[in-house]
C-alpha cells in the first residue's frame, strides 16, 4: 500500500503537477495494491479531470500522522466534476 499526499490547492486535472489531486490519482492507479491519498489542503479542480479513479483507493482529509481529526474539501468550483470512478473500490473519509 502506498500513500500519496496532496499539498497543492489548485489542480488543472491533467495529473502533470506533482502533489496535486490528479497527480496522486495517476500515481495510485499505477501503484500495485490498495492505496491512500491524503489531502493536506482543500482542493479546487480548475479544469476537466483527466484522471479516473481506476483502482482501490481511499481518499481522506485526515492525516494518519496526527492525532487531530481533520476535514478538507474537494471542489470543482461549481463548474467541473472533481472525481470520476472507472473501477475499483473508492472510500471517502473526512471530505466535504
């Protein structure tokens, strides 16, 4: 199991910028086994999401390395759909 961290608040949906949500989805899809994407910031997708969730992935706003329960948001800015699931089991936790 791999953990990918999202530290970039703005995402163009292409997956070409490290530490964006689309980049983390791309990396998790390419990694073997079940993976976790930890969002360390609120995320706004400012373009069509080109990366489909295509494996078993948990997306969480709660950092497993801290004792405090955190919640973050994923938004398409009322224009774009930030998540597309193609296959696999996708779990969402501590997200709005």
